[in-house]
C-alpha cells in the first residue's frame, strides 16, 4: 500500500499484470485521492426572525441537492455538492440554507468507466458528512434546532440515473434527437 502521507493512494499495487507499477519504475498504477475539501459558497437567510421563533406550526422542509464535477487540471477534479434547505410554513419562510461544498480529487491512470462513478457517487459520499455538519451548524446558528440530514445513498442514486439515461437512450431511435 501507499505511504500514509501520500495524497494519492495506489490501487492494485501487488499485481503487475493488472496495471501495477512497471519494473522500470514508471508509475502507471491507477490512483485516486482526496486532496482537500472546502466551502465554496454558504448562504443563510433568516427573513422572519425573531417572529419566526414564536411560530408553532410544524414547517415544511424542502431539501434539494445536486452533484457536479469538473476537471481543474489533467489529474485534478473538483466535485461540488450543492445542498439547499428551505423551511416554510403558512406564516412564511423560517430559514433558507444554501451550501456548495467541494472536494479536490487527484486521479492518475484511472479509466473513464471508473473515474465517472467515483466523481458522481463515491466522492459525494465522502464529502456528505462534512456538508451535513455545516448545514446543521448553520441552521442552529440561525436560531433553530440543528437539522440533521438523513444519509443519502449516492451509489444507489448514481445507478438509478444510469438506468434512466440508458432507458432514455433506448427509447430514442438512432438518428432522432
């Protein structure tokens, strides 16, 4: 295995026949690692405070999220997890929290069929607990009980989106757009 201090850790190091390091020392093994993570954007709106603290109606909570990824350099990608939380009732909006939480991922010698699932399923799974804490703290800091988001099955969602994309592609005859 790779040294503890390495940012990018090697995969399948012991097997030279499946992409392990070559005897000449050239590093051709696939490797993926988290370089850093950070808040890119955080917005907290508390438009009806302090009156909203007295509301007794249980508010409707809406949670939306989106995942995107982009190449920063040849071997570095940014994963962005956007989470928007809105609390509304008949008396108005209690709070809105919008978070864009990102991670920089280093990838070397990783085929696209492995890179894509990492960027859109495994990477967001790694980032989510940190984003979840930021949301909980932001809601608490706005004067409400902390909101703990339920865990999200990013791998399941990724597979579901792949199946939907395949079904859509199968439904459109070739040459039709």
